[in-house]
């Protein structure tokens, strides 16, 4: 997990995920005894959702520059594939680590969202930061932050290559009032959700959980599906539309 003010990288991050993964085999029996206040946390007041009325919203708070989010995105892909038809996965891009270029990646995400590119470029953006190095934020040999860090112009080049959008079109959108508004809304949501690190998952604006509280990456999938079923049985709350 990437925690506000704390960067877990390299061997430390691998060790953390290995430790959290030790409980994966016990996920099935844990699903029958999820405990509020330990495995997941009630948000009071509940936050409005943005999905269609009657739908249950599953939200991941993330950053492309977060190494734990990069490790987690294959799990998120499996979660999305396993959600019932009445649930919808959405994303909120966090920006609480300006020292690691998170605000730039937040701006890039919401520009891609407005342009309708976000869904087909989401995984590729993680790969550009953490695999190919096209938008790497750190030197892979020293794990020190790059100076200067990747810029929004660099991100525009990525989207031009992967999505066929003109760089100048992407930049105009990235610097628009609409993106500024979505960034402010995302920052407020992160506060309202009381997110302390990433990745964090919110179910229907009511429940917050993360890899550590669930007991491991795969348990996140089971716990989210359990909470979605719980919300389905109780009736999804109205959206913010």
C-alpha cells in the first residue's frame, strides 16, 4: 500500500505484498466472517455515487505513480470481470503525493476520461510507468526520483502513441476547466472517503477497505463481492445524478 507521506518501494514493497498474500488460501472461509471495523469500515455519512440509479458503485482510489496500485491492477481487472451486472467499477485518481508526481498523473487520467480514452489505456499507463519506463518516475537502478519528473507533455505523447489522439488535443483538454474541476472533486472525495493510502476500494459510497484490512489482494476481490451482495440485498442507494 502507498501511504500518505510514506513510500514503499523495491524489496520493501515486494515483502509487504508477499506477507499480505500469505492469507490468500484462507479467503474462502474468511468470506463468511468479514468484520466491520476490522476488514472494512463504514463511512458515515455515506457518500453519493455517480453510477446509474439502481447500480452499485465500486471505486478504486489509485495513482499511476503508486507502486502498490501497479501491483494491484491485475487484481482489479479480475474484480471487474467478476462483478455482477448490477455493479460498476469506477476510479478516483489521488494526488496526495506531489513529491512523486501524482498531480500530473491525476490530470492525465481526467483528461483521458473526458476524451473517452481512460478505459482502453488504463493498464497501458501503469505499464508505461512501471514496465517500459516511458513515464517512469524513478531511476530503476537507484530507486531515486527522476529530476525532472514526467510532465503532462510526456503524458500527451503516451496518449498520442497508444490512443491516436493528437498531443495538442490532449494537452488542451488536460489544461481545461473541466479537468481542473474533476481534480478538485477527486481531492474532496479522497478526503470524504477518509483514504489514508492507495489502493483503497470504496463500495457504494458506504464501505472502505484496502489490501491490508481484507487480508491480501485476492481477499479484496471476495470482500468486495460480498459487500456488493450485501448492498444488493438491501437495495442500492440513490446516485448523485
